[in-house]
C-alpha cells in the first residue's frame, strides 16, 4: 500500500516521528491538537457535482471531523488555496461564504492561510483544537472487552457519489450527506466529558472498515462487529435495492461518512445516549494477528489492502 509505504519513508527521515500515526497530533506542551487535510479537484471533488459554497463547507468540515476524533474542541483554522488563473471572483466569494458559515456554526476562527496558482483547485486546511478532556484518544487505546460504538449512519456518502458518477437518481438527503457532511463536534464533546481513561477513536473519512482495521492494528487487538447493527439510511438501502447493488459493501468500504467510531469500556457505554452512539460490536482478545471480523467475513491484511481506499492504488 503505497500511501503507508510513503509514511514509513517520511517517518524514517524525521527526528521526531512519534507525532505521526493518528489523524491529529497532540502537542502536550501547548495543550492543543493539530490536523491538516487537503482536497484536490478531480481526486476528492468535482465541480460538476458540487458548488463553491458546498466545497468551502466540506473543506472545513472534514478537518473538524479529525479534531472530533481527538475529542478536542475546534478553535482555529488556516486555509490555503491553489487556484487556476481563470478562476472567478464569484467562486472565491462563494467558497469563503461556505467556509465562514461552518466556522460560525462551531465558533471556529479563520486565522490565515496562503494563495497560489495551480492547474486545478486545491484547498488545504490546517485545524487546531483545544484539549478538553483529562484523557487522550488514539487508535492504540482499544482494550479487550470494549464496546465498539459509532455515530450517525454509513454508506450514504459513497452511494451518493456512485449515483452521481453514474448519472443515477438518488435522493437529496443522500447527496447532502456526501456534499455537505456534518462534523460530529457535539457528539465528540459529550464523549470527552464522560470518559475516565484514554480510549480509541477515529473518524470514518476513509470508511468504517478502514477505521476498525487501523484501530485493530494499532492496539494489537481484534474487533468483531455485526454488520446488521450498523445504522444505514433507508434512502441508501432503497437506492441499492433499486439498482441491484449490495449496500453493505458501501457501508463497509465506502468513505466520507465522517462519523466517529470509538472503543469504550462498558461503564462508559452505559452512560452514552443509545440514540446517538450505536453499539455494533466488541474488541476481542489481544493476539498475534489482529484483524476485523464482520459476521463470518475475516478482514485480513490482503483483503484490507485490496478493498480500502488508496490514493496510489494504480501503482
């Protein structure tokens, strides 16, 4: 998997690689979390299916989602944009209207950035969050017996993308999930206030199984889930049935849901609102070959690499 291989190369050249590995880096001396995501035209979005306003919203939301996985409170962002020379003033105005609207919703401030020219539209956001819990979150903290809980629903975003790419009708609700995701800021703050130890949390930007597998590998525990307990929008199921596709494949492997998946001990699970946090499985014994078990399907390393999203899969 070339992306992970590149990370290994980068880590080997850095004096302090210990900050790499999670979606956010925790700077203990400052009490803040830092993350950065980049959206590239025709890789992460197409201007044929979105608008400048929605693109601006999404650029911020995906970064806030990473801060949610760190259980921190989003505070500041910097926004760097690279634009074609013929870009219109209206595009920039609408892009930043979307950026500002999301920031206003979550009381986040834009504090800078950079502007350059390029062949395609590129938006890179650095987001900073304040630590609000005495405890940390990281993929490595999953423990035997933990309940695996998720927010929201799964598969809708990738089903909407599939529909738009194949010129198929899908509901506006599905399109909104993909084009205008909701970062789980409120849910993350609720979780941060009740934990009494460090826990494993990720967002599902690259898919549910992607998050589960990475938690299993980092914590060296296996995770077993029941696919039928994973929440799915009825519109997503209806679309899949109408078009003769398996919605469960989108639930497992489709990305950009931007939900939270967390592994919490029983006493914490019992304090959570079951209408917000849904239990889909459990963390099992530590073993020499940690994996994800989905009903009768075992997600091995080969299966994961073949099915998970990879920017460099063509190589």
